[in-house]
């Protein structure tokens, strides 16, 4: 599968499955952004559940691929995933308790986190992993 970039940004890891999942992640966020003003509380909860579950699936995929490379940056990568997951759990809880309204600022935060994580962590780590693979050939 060919790698795809997100919104024309330099967000390609060069690993097709990861780039495809990043695109799906962005599509989920875009879908929520487009529907945000019409979502009921149950739909908001459902949207956050979908996003949270997809993030867990995606992080597991990344971690399974990267753990075999023993990268020095891997523990920090895992920590970023853990922090995002905790933040998503808090958002979900706050929405359920009606302490937080799902709004454009929240979606902006999630998109910016994702873009920054891809750009500053995923791309670098997957390029390092690919270099290790090519050095072993």
C-alpha cells in the first residue's frame, strides 16, 4: 500500500499501514468537526468513543512495529501515546459528566496533537526503523 500524506503536510512515515491509519484518524476528526453543532450528548459520547478506540488500535499497531527496533526514543513515544489516551479518557469522562463541551477548540487540540505527534515523533521513529532495515540488507 502506498503511503499517503495528510492535508499535503510532510506527515508521511513511509509505512503504508501507519500512513493509512493516520489518514483514518484525521477522517474521524473531520467527521466530528463537520457534525459537531448537530450532535446530541449520546452522539458526542459515541464520537469520542470511536476516536478513543481508534487511537488505541492505531497506537497498538505503531508500538508492535516499532518495539522490535529498540529505538532510544521508543519509551518517549510510548509515553506520548499513554498521555494522549489518558487525556482522551478524561475528555470522555468530562463530556459524560457535562463538564466539557465537545467543541471546535477540542477538535483543534486533537488535530494539532496528532499532526505534531506524527511530524515530530512518528516520522522520525519510522525513518530510523527503516534505516535499520536498510542497513541490515
